[in-house]
């Protein structure tokens, strides 16, 4: 499958590598953000749909 992409984009491997690295970097940063969140903040956000006091 990847060989087909390489033959279609002959000479432009930089685009493949940069797009993959941006994709991986984004999900690593989101994972770190979620992992480093305080438990109180996670608890508050998990209860947001249930605590509808304005209605």
C-alpha cells in the first residue's frame, strides 16, 4: 500500500513524512494534555451535562 503512495508522489517524500509527523505530534500533545490534567478538572467536565442549573 505504501509503495503505491511512493510511486504516485515520486520525489515528494517530505510531504508524507511531515504530514505523518504533524499527525503523531498532535495526538501525543493531546494525550499529554489529558494525562496531565488535574482530577478535579476532569470531574468537573464529566459532570457538565448533568449539572444543568440554568433550565
